[in-house]
C-alpha cells in the first residue's frame, strides 16, 4: 500500500528554533495519530555532490501509514532535503531531523526521527603543483602551492598536503611548500595527498648574486603612510638578476617616549 504525505522542508542550524506551520483542522487528527516515523535508509553515507532518495512514512501505533505533515531540519548550507531527495555540499558527520507537525494546542510531543548522515569528499584524481615564477638558487627559498582535483572536476578545500624532496642534500621543504636550496644539482619537489602524488623538477644552480640594494621609500614616515620598495640584485659584472627569489623581513626600533 502506498500512502502520500506532505513534507515541509526547512534547512536550518540544528540549534535554531524552527517555526511550526499551522495544521488545518481536517489534518490535525491525522498528525496526532502518528506514533513514529519510518525512514529508509535509516542512516546515509554519501559523497559531496551526490543525491540520495529517502523513503519517509508516518505510521500509527499499528504500523499503518498516515498522511501527516512533517518538517525537516538540517545544517544550513550543508545538507539539502527536498522532495525526498538529500544532497550535500560539504563533507562531515551531520544529522537530519524529521518531525511531525502537530496543531498548536497539542498536549503531546510530536513524533520525530534523527537520520545520521556521513558525507565524504570525492576521490582525488590529480594534484597540480606550481611554484613562484623564479628560479631556485643555492641559499634561496621558493614558495610552492598545490591544488587537489576531484574525479568530478571540483577542488578539495583546505587539503593537508605532505611535502618532500627527492634529494635533501640539494633542497628541503617545509610543511607549507617553501623549498630551500642548500646545495646544487637536480631535485624534485613532491607533494602527496590521499595517496595521489605530483612533482615539480628543479635544477639548483650556485647563487649568482654579488650586490643587493633596496630602493624606494623615505627616511621618515607617519602612521598610515604606505611605502613602496624594490630590490635590485646584480652579479659581479653589474648585470641585474630578476629571476632570483628574495625573502623580505622587517625590524623596527620602538619609540622610547611614554604615551
């Protein structure tokens, strides 16, 4: 036997009170007869971007289906439940709560059911690794970044990559992808995430710079002033070297005057 029901879906934060819609007199009796809500499947494991259809039935004490209004509550902007179909936009462990809508003067708690939902990210298909548009020289550091692409073409937000190099005697890398050259020669920068790897080769040369100059700015500034600086690195012959990565730092002498 197939019985229809009306489901009013509201996507809210689990801690936010949802206003109960008014139940007409002709359906108030049906809602009061509901003893439990049956949902199949009773728990859901799904992938971001996937849709899962749920079968929902309101039943009386004897297990007979009842046409009763319901409401659904789920984490805002994470899960969406509409027309019996559940979809997810973010990975994690969540809950969907279905509740029968009783008339305002009901003297009993409404029947409800909680559906555990586990959402996984799609599998990572490939990793794209890039570096600053500079060359890696001995004694310099070059920033690298990576992007993890899913099988469906979407991108994994905030993945925790593992970084390494093929030759620590030539270069090493920190947890953020900053590669520091300590020697010369060929080296591969390797990034890994969920069993998928990508690499970027470098040939580290001896440091060619001989003179470094900072140009720009003024000797005195006021709070809020913006100063523009540039670095000029040249070799022994005075030729400017624009492909060498340069790291900046800042130090200052505090004002001794008391405020």
